[in-house]
C-alpha cells in the first residue's frame, strides 16, 4: 500500500462537519418523513428517537474506528483490519451499492422540485453530471459548495419551522396516539428515518483528507449528528403538527404543503429552492464519499485496481468518481427508484453493523466511548434491518449475496490462473 498516491489533507473540523451535515439534511428532511408517517403515523416521533439512538451508537463506533484508521474507505477499512477481508468487503459493497441508489434518488428529488413538468429526468441527469464535475476538481471545492448549499437549506427550514409555530400546530389540538401502529410500524419508521442520519459516514470516508484526524473526525461526527437531530425534531414536530399524521403520510412535498397549509403561500417557492439545494448538496457529498470507498476497495484489489488512481493535480480519485457518476446516470435514466429509501437504509444499516462489530474488537486504549454504545448500535442495526419494508429487505439481501458470489468467483479464477502458471 505504501506505493499508492495519497490524498491531500486539507479539511478542518468545520469543513468535515458541513459535508456530513449537508448529506444528512438533504436526504432526511425532504425525503424520509412521508414514508415514516405511512409506516407509523404520529408514531414516527418515537421512530425518530429510536433512529437517533441507533445513530449515536453507530456514530461513536465510527468515530473511534476512524481515529485508529485515519484513511479513506470508512468501514470497509475498519471491517477489513479488525474482522477480516470478507467483513470489509461486505461493508464496502453494501455502502457503494446502497449509496449509489441513494444518489440517484437525490438527483430525482432535486429534479422534482427544480424542473418543469415533464423535464424531471433530463434535469436529474444534468445534475449528476454537474455534481460529478465539481467533485473531480477537488475536495476543498466540494466542501465550499456544501457550505453554501447548507446555508440555503438552513434558511429554508427556518421558514418552515416558523410557519408551523405561527400556526399553533393545529393537529396537536387532540392528543396523539403515538403507539397506534404498534411496535413493527414504529421500528419500520425508525429504519426509514435512519436514512436521514447516515450522512456522518461521509466524514469517516474522508479520513485521509482531514487535518489532525484524531481530533477532527470525532468532533465533526458528533457535531453533525447533534445538529441534525435538533433540526429533524423541529421539522418533524412542525410538519406533523400542521398536516396531521394522515396529511403527512399522503404528502409528496410535506415542507411545501406545510407552509401552504398555514397560508404562507409566498414562501412555497422559497421552500422549493431550499429543497432543490438540499437534494443537490446531499448528492454532492454522497458522490465524494462513495468515491473514497471505491478508491479504498480498489487499493486492496476488491474492485478493479485501476479505480485506485488519484488525479495528480486535483488529488481526487477521479476514475472512481467518473465510474460512480456513470452508474448514477444509468439508474436515473432507467428507474423511478420507488422504495429507494428502504433499499438504501438496508445497505447502510449493514455497513454500520460491521462498524459496531469492529468497534467491539478495539482494545481499551483505542476506545473513546463506552463499549455499550457499540452493542446498542449493532443490535439496533439488526432490528431496523429486519423491520424495513419486505421488498427492501429482499433486494438488499440479494445484492449482498451477488457481491459475495462475485468475490468468490474472483478468488476461484485467480487460484486457477496461479495453478496454471505453476
């Protein structure tokens, strides 16, 4: 590995926090609350708490692993180093496949808000091309773009929350039955809402590009997760309190519908702009994170080694990011990605299950947080995986099985070639 070109360490705590927070806000606020309401009604508030608890366990495991292994690749590296190559492969494969689908979903979400009727798919394709181009010219430009987009998103969410508070949250005039859909519905909503917390993984995958990773990575992960949780809670309470459980469950654009429901019609275009910016920001950070995981897997021969190239001028894994961009374009052009949130959540939960198992093997000297948090994270990942929509579970297991088969075939072919040479 020593002969591989290294990525430049250019990011500080603020930049890393912004990249992670930009990923979470874009995916969560504008994509996850409606399916969560469909699963659990007002019980999504309980699901949000459960998702946050699981995310805390995962975040602390990821943070201390990232400090011990400050290189690109995230849980692919942690699983490989601490549990063995197969565990690392499963983590990396789950992450790449799930997040590639998530990228396509974010591109389509962006287009649904930003494009004229009938032009959604072409605009989504153009967004993918533009985001890939931005990532190709350097990680500092990715961080700068994420910072600008995040400011727009936060301002938009402030408008939404203000509109709901001004209305007095009429749906809360009668007591909410948080448990009406039962434990299964609540856990399913938690699994869907977990999709909204997954952005802090981007920070760990950038481990080779942050300054002083032993300090920056834990701080950035904790900061990004804490800020996101506060924002999600505020938005969940406002949308649910304004639209009610049934209204939220049937809304394709819950934040726009919230401001419309309280008579703030002039704010609707502002919300649409903010939603577009959020989805674009998430897409920007997701492509960067996936590219680093592909880079790490290629370095270890788990993917074609030519994907491990780092651009001599821009210090980015340019071949990996181009291939990722092409894969996203193919998905955007051929599917509507219904159920993409559930499928992506399954892949990410498997990824973090490996992270928690790896964290449990760390010696006391490497632990930054109590061991029980890794246990909570691991058990939570299993529970949420099992209660996701059935189609998402079946597809997720099928894709993981496909990866295992392909890796096994590669080993068989390699062993055969070596035996032929001798």
